[in-house]
C-alpha cells in the first residue's frame, strides 16, 4: 500500500483502476519549410480558426462555467498577438507547426513567470497549441481515452476542453500531477462534482491498471489499498449517496439551532441548480464576471439587468453580493492594471474601488435599482477591508445610495482583530477563509508549491474566525463564512462553534454539510472548536476534532466525517 498527497477538490471518495492520459505530441522538428511564408501563414491561420470554432462548439455543449472557460480558450487560439508571433517566425522560413509551437511556448513561459492565477492558465495555452499542431498534421489531438470500462484518469494536467466534456459514466475520478486549487481542472471538477485530487506530484509513478482510492476530502490517493480500506471507502461512498438523496430541509444543528446554508455563485446561471440542492439563499455572489472580459466598466443598466436576473431566483431569501473584487489575480485594464511587485498586497478589492470611486458608485446604484425591482433580501459587502475607516467609507456610501444592509468581508488578519470595532458600523461580516488563510500563513493561495500551508484548520486561522464570531455575538450582528472552509463538513461544525451564523459554499457541498451539522448540538460544536483551537497545527486540529466528533456520534448513530485509515495511523492532509 502506498499513499500519495495532493490537493483534494470537494469531499468525494472514488475507487477504480488507473488509466493514464496519453503523452503530449512530440515537439515539431525545427526544419526549413518548403513552402513560402504566405502559404504557411494560410495553413496556420486556418488551423487556429478551426480549433477556435471547435472549442466554442464544445463550450456550447458543456454550458455553465465550462462554456466561459472554453470561450476564453477559443480567444487564445486566434489571439492577434499570437498570430503576429507566428507570422514573424514564418518569415524565418519555419514550418507552421514549428512556428505555432514556439510562439505559444513563449507566451506560456511568460504566464508561468507571472505565477498564481495566470501561471495556471499556461496549461490552457499548451492545450490550444497541441490542438492547432494536430490539425495542421491532419490527425486527432491527444485527448481523454475512451475504454469500455470505467476508470480513474491520471494526467499531468487536464485541458478545459477535456474536463468540460468528461464522460461521468466512465470517469470515476481524476488525479492530476500538476495544477493547483484554482486551475481550470479544479474549477470544472468542482462544478461537475468530479472526485478529484490535483497537484499530486508523486502520481508520476502510477501505472495503468493500478487500483486506487481517491479521498478528496483528505487530499490523498491510496495505491493498492487493503481490503479494510476498500470497505471503508465503499461505506463512505454509500453514505454520501444516501445523504444526497435525503429530503432537503433547512440547515440546523441537532438541537434545532438554525444555520442557514447558502450558495456561492459566480453568475445567475448556477442559481437553479443551487436552489434544487437546497440553498437557502446566496452567501457570496461574485460580480467579477460582468467586468473581467471588458475593456471598460459595464453601464448601470447592463449591471442592473444581471443583478435582477439573480435576485429573481431567490424571492424572499438573502442574497449577499460582493462588490467588484479586482486586483491580484484579476487585474482590470480600466481599474488597476499597473504592474505591482506583490499584487496580492497591492491595490485590490475596496482599495482599487476607492481609487476609482465612480465604478463603485455605479455598481452600488445598479444594485439598489435591482433591489427595488425584485423581492429578494439584498445584502452588499465590500471585499478586502482591512481597517475600521474603510468600513465607515463603504457602509456610509452603500446606505447613501439606497442599500439597506451593508457589510464587509473579513479576509485579512487586521480586520479580524478589529472585528469588534468594525461590527459597530457594519451591518454584518462575512469571513473569506481562502484569503484569510493566505494572509495569516503568508502562503499565496494561487501557488501550488505552498498549497500545504493553505489549510483553514490551522489554529491561527481559527482563532481569527473566533474573534469575528465573538464580535458578532457582542453586537448581535450576523457573521457568515463564505470561503472553501465552509464546504468541509466537520470544519463547518467547528466554524459554527466559533460563532458563524451562516455558511456559504459550492452547491455540490450542501448535502454533506447539512448532514454533518445535524449530528451535533451547539454545545458540542463549541467543544469541537475549543479542541481545535488548542492544537499546534492544522493536521493536529483536524485529528483532535475528528476524534471528539466520533466520540459524540458513536453514541448517537450519527455520521461524523471520517478518514480512511492505514494500519499504522489515521491519514490526515
């Protein structure tokens, strides 16, 4: 038996035999073309156009987030700057295949050097290049194999075009060697509820036919598992399936304490699915989708139409909208595209909006108009607030423009430590655990090399969450959690014990979290939080909380989250 570590996507478990993705095409030979540059350019542009059309067609079939990703890839295929780079190489009498290879590789290296979100787009660029070169050669591009039997797919990374159209009746799970938690593979795996682990560097040693257990909840792959491990995994798969089929009710603890479970959404497209899975509203509506592909800010009318579309899906329910969170991995030409040495610590979030206040005023105006035209309970919050003064600024402006409920996101330690003063003015707080963990542990959440530090179970992060929870109780103000931590079933209980009054997550995680909350009383949740806070690290906090959780549920027949065990020890990420 062998155990491999990676970054789990979601909470699922899968069992199957490995099938490796075919290796990429070989590098085209660097030989002089027998055609003139104009003829080679015609070949290259024709193939780039063919690939762009194919990616767009795949996007239409996939829909949702996948369509947005594939449309972005299609734009890469015919990017004017890349066409210029290809043309320049053709004038040196290279073949179209070699010119495409070198031009795309140069851009890929630039993205890798930038790191973070842009660095993870390098795989997308590689995939486009492979498809263009394949079309030039007249043969199919490397893609996902299609054997007769179900399998666990192992790949260096998976291109968006492949991830979006995976046959979920065949692909039991996914393991990638490269990639991080924000790669398109991870994003699409979450959306499609694929059991996946990314950034599993040791997966290079996996061979076709190896039996594995993918334990995404704990970020591990077990190779050649024991009979006991297989039995435990099958039991967890059955239990999770049963939870998904259970009647959907409101989120609540065992003693009846209400904990509304909300959805994180990036556009109105996912609203219907979230409602079907039991979302009691929206805890985080990201508005960046309206801005990211624009060279100028959308108008008030354009924004209002999109906000109304979302709000109409949740009549009478809470919808928390985050003001534009640009900067760091999401620079905008019309807002904050200046080069910064460390953009994660630069002009981002509310800082960027204050520097261009007209954009913020227009967004808040559009939200107020959408609120007046619909029946949802609209709340609005500012991203990346770090001071009490920023809280005054945002909440005063939001109220001035007609929005009744204005709050802030707690994503940096300073805001958590000042939460008692912040919540004197803000109507509510929402904790973004992804960024809070990043800034607490000084580990870029976009960087796979430090992904091991990006664990919200760390007691330092939990202490900051507890500070905000205590401030919420003192001022009788709501405190939500909208980061990925809320989707961890046991950690969700701990967060409630620390003072969270609502939890927001990907819609696919709602059933697991709802079932976990129902196993514990508020007193027990607070005890679990105390135990986790006393630990000396993330792994020990998780282990201690898991042990206590089992002691509670073993006497009540509950379903506390479990980990697969090796003969020597419990496995913790």
